[in-house]
C-alpha cells in the first residue's frame, strides 16, 4: 500500500512538537462506525480508539491529527479549527463535521432554491470554527443570468468572497482550486445535491467520490455522499467532502461569530440611543430606522434575532448540563472518599 507524504497533508513542526514520543503521526481521512482510516507514511491504517479514550469522550473527526500505536489511536493532537454543529435530531450533542480546516466552502447551487438565510447560518458556524469561510455558487450553467442571485448572496456575505462556478463548463473551478496550496485543508459544506462531490472530483482529477448520476437538475432527493472523507489533491492540498446537511443547527457559538456574520446589524446597533436597546420599540433605534428606510432587510433582522435566540437556548442547556456533571463528579468523589475511609478502617 502506498504511503502518504504527511507534509502534503499539512503536517508541520508545531504539530510534531505536540506528539508524544514513540507514537506515529497520521491524519484521519474517514470515520466509520467505531473505526477510523488514518493516513500514515506507511499507508492507510484502519484504527480505533481504546476503550479508555472512548469513555473519556474523546472526539475524533475527519481532519484530526492523531498519534498511533499500531492500530490504536493513543492521542488526538490539539486542533487549530473545528467545524461543529448540534447533531441532527432531538439529542443535544455536538458533532464535529471537520477538524483542522483552513478554508470552509459554503456550497449552494444557483437556482430558485437558493436561500440567503441558510448561508448566514453557515457563516456563523464557520466564523466560530477558526476556519475562514468562502461562498461557492454552483451550477452557473443552468442560468441565463445568475447575477441577481449572486448579488442577493453578496448582500449577506459581509465581504466573504463569493465564487461562481460550473462543473459542466469548468467556469471558476480552477481559480477555486488555486485557493488550496500544498498543506492547506478545505471542506465543502452544504445541502444535498448542490454539487460538492462533483467539485471535489474535478479537483482530484478522478472519481474520488460518488456523485448523483441521474437528473442533473434535481436538487432534492437522497444523499449521495454518506460519510465524511478527506481527499488528497494532486499537487498538494486536501479537501474534505461531507454529506449534504438537511439542517445546520448552531452549537455553542460565541457572540463574536454572530457579530462577524452580521457586521451590518452590529454596526447599526452600536448607533442606537440606548446601550441595551432590544431593537423592538425603543425610540431612536438605529436598527429599526434602517429597516424602516429599507437599508436593512426585515428578513435579515429576523434571521439575526432567530440565531440569537438559538444561541441563548444552547447556552441555557449547557448550564443545566454543566450543573448535572458537576453534581455527578461530586457524587463520585464522595463515594470514592467513603470507600477509601472504609478500606483504612479494615
Ligand atoms: N448543471 C450542473 N449540474 C451539476 C453541477 N455540479 C454538479 N451537478 C450535478 O448535480 C448533481 C448532484 O451533484 P453531487 O456532486 O452528487 O452533489 P453533492 O453536493 O455531493 O450531494 P450529496 O453528496 O448528496 O450531499 C449531479 O447530478 C451533478 O452532476 C454544475 O455545475 N452544473
Ligand atoms: Mg456528495
Ligand atoms: Zn436598537
């Protein structure tokens, strides 16, 4: 089995400093149920976490750098970035979509389903992650004039680059690929069917990922990509392909990330008469004035409010959980103390 050049995958001196002696470095390229594919200089290793690390709740995601002892993951090296969402469904757990990402491409296809509100949500999540967001609008070949839609996206992008591409004509694909030098890591994120895997394959120059074959104009339907995978690109750089997300729920996002994604609203809010203005009915509220004048679209304000509410709800759930965990730690410590006292008595 051919080995990997870890330098091409982004291995660097700083990471090496954090690796315990005796462990072999590798990068997680795919996560399966209970096992990981790890790229190493000696080839791909199917590795797993020892029970102790599983019990400690150690999280391993695609893109993670790990220290291996044989086929066991002994350590997960500190991440420089992590894209995290609340896992889908009713549980309140975090899910790491990708780790150690430099550039996160928010991919959405040009067409009637394009939804600027969804883009805002992705931007908040990525600003929180430590990666840098860029927006990719695909399937430009399907539209006579994509520019009104592009302008709509640019209005919520707040300076984040917006790329227009077509995998059919090749428009914009190479320019985007050039964003990834040797050692750089990108991830493609977005709904199912927008063309993430098609783009990855084009960059890889091979069918690295399966893509949907029928009905090229059908954005809906079953997910084609079913697991996250890191693909090494010829000439350096890697890209992580992900399955389409039905929903991107925020996870523990700091207010700075929200401010970054809604810089326009933040700037207006700073000009309100009252410091604690709720922008609902206060006099001389700059935010409401901007909605009134049409400078700030009402939907954008609503979106900002909705995301803020979500963040508050998450923070509250966290508090409850922290208190529960504290209680449990205290209980275990007390039990241990009692057991030790008993042992001494004997
Ligand atoms: N016309 C047109 N079709 C495209 C373009 N890019 C992708 N497609 C088609 O869109 C469909 C979906 O593409 P995929 O790459 O499988 O989409 P995906 O985002 O990976 O979807 P999931 O894996 O389900 O998340 C396929 O039929 C592609 O051929 C494009 O630029 N133009
Ligand atoms: Mg796919
Ligand atoms: Zn206000």
